[in-house]
C-alpha cells in the first residue's frame, strides 16, 4: 500500500510562506518543520517570531537577520554572536538596539550608523566619537539629537542640516550661525521655524519661501513684503493663507494661475 502523507497540506503551507513569510503564524505549530520555517524567514525575517524556539538554529537565525536585521530581537540571546549581530546591523542599523551591550564594539556601531543614522541613539555614549557622529548625521540629519553637545561642532551641525534642514532644531543656540541657518532653509524652507527671530533677515526669508512657500508662516509680519509674498505664492498657491490681507488682492491672480485646471462639467444627457 502507498504510504499516507501525515501532513497533506505541507506543500500548500510551503507555497504560502514562500509568498508571505508571516503566514507561518497560521500553520499549526506541529507542522512548522525546519524546511517550512527556513522558507518563511528567508522571505520575511520577521517570521522568526513564529518559529518555535527549539528550531531557532544558528543557520535559521542568520537567514532571518540577513533578510530583516531587526529580526535579531527574536534570536535567543545565547545565539546573538558578534558575527550574527554584525550581519543584522549591516542589513538594518536599527538592529543595534537588540545587540547585547558587550558586543556593541566600535566596528559594529560604525556599521550600524553607516546603514542607518538613527542607530546613533543605541551607540554607547563613550563610543559616540566625532567621526561616528559625523557619519550618522551625514546619513540622517535628525540623528544630531543623539550627538553629545560637546561634539556639536560647526562641521557636524552643518552636515546635519545639509542632509535635513529641520535638524536645525537640535543645533545648540550658540552654533546657529547665519551660514548654518541659510544651509538649513535652503534644504528645507520650513526649517525657518527653528531660526532665531533675530536672524530671520529678508534674504534668509526669501531663500526659505523660494524653497517652500509655506515657510511664509514663519516670516515676521514686517518682512512679508509684496516681493517676498509673491515668491512664496509662486512656489505654492497655498502660501496665500499667510499673505497679509492688504496684499492678497494683488496676488490672487498669481495664486489662481498656479492652481491645476479644473475639469469642466459635462452637459447633462438629453432626456
């Protein structure tokens, strides 16, 4: 007599997790074979969460973190080796948060922040060197908030705002020079919000609204001249929301010209 397959749905389960690894959660635990689990984590590393702990072998865990670095969270702690953690951090720098403290070496931290600047949050403070911080903010300007204040040099702050103008929020007040503020609003006009009011010059405000007309809301009222408002409205008609009332009539035509043409209504069908 031909043998009877004790799990006739095995092939269907395999095809399903090959399409969506997270479908492993719907497979009865008794049927989550090593082959099936490997297929699931190879497709989606997060599927490691649904792999029975007894099957979380080194090879399977490596397959998971190579696909999804932050899957390291579900790797049993005894298996979080330096080599495995490095593989995870290279795939997703934010995996650094799940690396055991003794393994957060300079090399591993560097790999993490080079892949994802936000990972600087999880770098031990003694290891946040100027070089590492510069690498982080060059990748992700907002990571400036995790740079120790003594290391917030003009070079590091400039690199941060060039990548993301809103990183100006994290620049110490003493470092918010005219050059740095201009770099910030040139990258993101709305960064004007973080520029000290005493430094919001006509030139700086013009640069901001030319980049993003909605930055007009952060321009001091006394500087909202006809020319500056015109530049803002030319960038986006939505800036009309912040144009002084006495200038709106003169700029309304410009705003209307910038709006997309409305589709004409079709005549009603003849009865």
